[in-house]
């Protein structure tokens, strides 16, 4: 008898979720190599969470780096203040990532604070 490869186990979505948190490349692997073949509700949930997280964090990264370049022609005090703000924002992004990652490891559908609920409505096709 041939094994049935279409049977979903509770871990399927959990693995996709965990891998999606491991960099953007991990997200691409989780989506294209794992999720497209065997879609699960948990996998879809985590992929939506991480997609918006990556979009927002990359957006902030680019914006803040443009601000830093602009401040290079300003005072050193403003540059130091911007550097401190960036550092605090980066820690905030790490905390949000960590909370989402812990939820994925535990197999929970727990939204990332501030953006998680929005992610579920923005990317319904995932």
C-alpha cells in the first residue's frame, strides 16, 4: 500500500511557522517549498504574520538609514539621538520577532503585537 502524503499532522503548520521566522530566506522556503504543497491553517497564519513583520521592519530600516544619511550633514547631537532611537526601535523589533517566534514554536495562533491582526486581513490569500 502506498503512503498517503496528503495527510496533515498538527506539526505541519508549526514547522512552516518556525522556518518562516528564520530570515526572509526562511520565509521564502516555508512558503514556496513547504506551504504550497501542503497548506495548513497554522502555516498560513504564521506566514501572514511574518510577511507583514518583514515588510514593516525593512521599511523602518530603509527610512531610518535615509534619516541617518541626512543627519550626517547636520549636528553630531542629532546624529547621536537618531542612533539611540534606531537602537531602541531595533530592540522593539527583536522583541516583536521573539514573541511571534515563541508563538510559532508553541503552535499557537497568537498575533504579533501591533501588527499581527492587521497581517491576517492584509494577506488573506496566503
